[in-house]
């Protein structure tokens, strides 16, 4: 006679992502989350799954605000062999006078590591200590730690380390930037970019390329930045954040090189693609985009300055835009002097100097619309030209505006007049066609980018389920024996 045995349910272990995301409300200590992340890295290194290591980096960023010196020190004892070179070096960077939390007291009896772990976990320990030092504003120790981590990375050639290496490159540059010694690592960044190219580390390439562009632009070396950008190897972007940074730096380079149309497209695209949480980055993109649009003769919409969280930061540029829209040169000078400190910190002061000519041209356009005939002396007076010979300067400005097509008028040199022609129908010109063409080209470009990405995802997902047969459209074998990068016409 058999007896019924009640089966007890085994307690389910919570997922690492859910545990870390709920760490604020969960009583589980931060040290336990770090151990789970270490296990995730070990699993990813053993199975050669980069996505697990990428997930571990994201979980670490969520925990960085709760890191304490005692927690990090205890985790180093758990992850690294006691007395090893990495453990000794990383422990020396941590402060000794910090009091341990209750979490550390409860976990102090944890066994120390006696078996050598994977190189991925060692690099992760470097990254964890570096993030902690930067958050604690210990920039000198962070600078030394980042240099040691880069020296250790040069001896590793593993694709599972690439994700951790890209983050270390970023904090390596940041630590030197915070200590105002960014020029010291330019040669190292170039060497690392060369090594990443030889190893086909595309994530490291795009990260290092952005760091090099930032390094050059920090010292206003725009020509060298453009030479590096134009000769760097091309590849498909792997990180949306890095691609947004690249577009922003490209927009700044194009602006300095007077290529305002391309600069405007790059800056607006960077602002649109940037994550919602990256508010500071989007503010910088909008600041430069506003200046570029003003240099192109456009007036940005009021909604650009009223975006959520950007009203205060964009206020100087809003008042400057009003001065350019009115065409008042005196008001423009007042606003430029009032917010000169803001423009200097944003590195847009040189661009605002270029706007003086646009302000004069806008005021001249308003004068030509208001008056059918006006003397050059009155033009100089209305434009408020402060020069020794304002009439001659006004004549030169009017002549250049007529030649460039900014105003539709003629000059009567004998009488010293500017005679405006009658305003014609704007729809009889090519301006509406050019405006529609630019909008349609932008929409088509966005559609093509989204379409190719969707189809590439579809073919990688559904091609194995399709049996090999002849294509009804072109007669070729489908799917092809060697998978191509582009989708086949039969499934488009």
C-alpha cells in the first residue's frame, strides 16, 4: 500500500535583474547583488556570451549609488585571490578610514577566494573600484587606478572582455579630464584604437573614436579631429549612446568648418536619438543646433526652448534668438554681453560673434520690406552701425545683401538711396519646392534606416524556418548558401 507523499515546492531564486532593480526596497545587502553579478560574469565568460557581461555592466550602474568602501573591499576579497597583485593594488586605492556598514559586518565571515577567477571578473573589479573612486570625487586615485586597468587590458585579447574594456576606456578618459590632464593620454588612446582595430573590436573602436574626438575638441583641434574621423575605419554602430556622441562631435566639427547644413542635420539627429534620461546631452545638442540654425538664417520655433527640463538652460539662447529675429544690433550686443559667461562655458562664444552679420542682414531685410526707398544714412542709423564711416559701411552691406539674394532691391549710388522692388508671390519662386524637398529627403532617410534594420532582424529570425527552394521573383536559390547581409528580395 502506497502512501501519498506531499511534494513541497522549492523556493524560487529571484532573477538577478529583478533583485538589483528592487535593491532599494529589498533587505538583501548590496554585497549579495555584487556576488550575483560576479556569478553572471563568470557564466558569460565560460559560455562566451557577451550579452551576460553587458547585462552585468547595466546592473552595476544601477548599484553605483549604494556602493560603500567596506562593501567594495569585501567584494574584492570574495572575487580576487588574497595577496594577488590585482587584490593588493585595488585595495590600496580604497579609503581605510571608512566605517563599514551593517551589511559588511554580517558578510565579513564570508570565505576568501582561493581559486583564480576568470580575467573578465578581474577587469570587472577594476571597473567597480574606478566607478566608486570617481563617484567619491577621489580623482587622483581614480587616475592611477584607470592607468593600471589599461595596462592590464593590453595583455588580454578576449572578445568577452570587450564590453568591460569599452567602459574602462570611457572612465579612463573621464578621470584624466576631471584632473585637467586630458592631453597626456592622447597617444595611449591612439594606440588603443589601433589595437582595437586590429582585433576587430568594433565596440572598442567606436568608444575610442569618440574619446579621441572629445580629446581633440577639448583643445580646439578641429582640423586634427576631422582628419582622424575621415580616416577612421567604417563599421555599423553597436551602441546608440556612442552613435549619438559621434553625431554630436561631427556636428561641432561641421559647424566650425562652416558646413552649417550638415552640422544642423547631425545635431538634430543626435538630439532625437539620445535617451530621455540624458538630459544634459540633449541640452548641449539643442544649444549648438539653435546657433547653427541662426547662422543658416532660420529662426527656431518657440517649442524648442520650452522643452521639459530645458527652459532654464536654453534661456540665454532664447533671448539671443529674439534679438536676431528682430534684427536689433544694439539688443544683440546687450544679450551677448549679459550671457557672455554662459556662452564661454558652452564654447559657443566664437559662433555668436559670427551671428552679428546675420543680425545686420535681418534688420536690413525688415527695412527693405518696410520702405520702398530709403537713404543709406537712414539705413546706417536704423541698423545702429557704430563705425567711423557708417554710410560707406551701409552701402557695402546693402550691396552684399543684394548680391547674395537676401533682399530684392537696387542701389542708387548717385542719390545714395536703396530702392526696394515690389514684393512678388513667393509661390512663384523655388523656395516652396526646396522646403518640401528637404522635408521629404529627411523622411525618406529615416524610413530607409528603419526599414533596413527591421528587415535585417526579420531575416536573421525567420530565415532558418524557410526551406531552400527557387525564388519565384528571380529564380535564384533561396535562402542563399552563404547568408548575405542584406535581405533577399523575396521577403521584402
